């Protein structure tokens, strides 16, 4: 299988890690503010809850509760989420590669994070489609959006988990006590 993560990212992983984490935090804070603008009791986790509704009826119930101002914030979140995808993907990928010295397994995990981000892209396309025409949306679209979100979360959290605690044996520390 071809490598999805560009060589320039692999070679510069340490230099890219901190700036990508900082930009991810900044973008996440902006999206959290946007979430507050269209908050509903039916969406306790904001956009994450919206992504996971799975049925056309549930989407319609939520969308009809929003006024024009709130819908504009939802659209902002959906489009600005593309910026977030770039930042979080780069942060996780560089973290995984940096933590494991670009080992073979870390390259595969990084590729899975990129694939998860592509599922996020497909999910957003579906959400924008639902927002533009909630009544005319095919009944399968909300289910596919939920499936894309589920796969995205699984692959992204796999990358985060690998970054926090890499798989495989830990390097041995030399025994410093004289025998």
C-alpha cells in the first residue's frame, strides 16, 4: 500500500508537531464558541451530537428548532471544520510519527488517521447536504453520516491512543547499577 502521509511531513515531524497542536487548539476553541451559538438540549455535545443522529427524523427535529442565526453558526461550524480537519490530522500524524521515530507501525497508524480525516470530509459533505435540504434528503444520508462519524472517531482515537502510549515493547533502559 502506498504511503498516504507525505515524505515532507515524515521528515519534519518534530518541527511541525508544536505548531500543529497550537493551531488545533485555536481552531477547536473557535468551534467550541460556535457550538454555544446553536446549542440545544437535544445536542448535549454540540456538533458531535449532531453528527451522530443517524435518522432523518432526528435531524429534522433538530434543524426545525434552530432559528436563522443559529443555522448560520451551524454552517460556519461545518465549513470551518475543514480547517480543523487539517490541523487535527497534522497534529496527530506528526505526534504519532515523532513519538515512534517514524517506525513502520507509526507510518501505518498515521495513514489510518488520514483515512479517518477523509471520513470526516465525507461526513461534512453529508451534513451540509442535510442542512441545505432536510426534507428532500435521502433517508440513507443521515445513517451514512453517522457511520462516517463513527469510523472517523475510531481511527482518530486510534492515532491519539498510539501517540499517548505506543504499541509494542518499550525500549529497555540500561542498568546503571554496577554488578
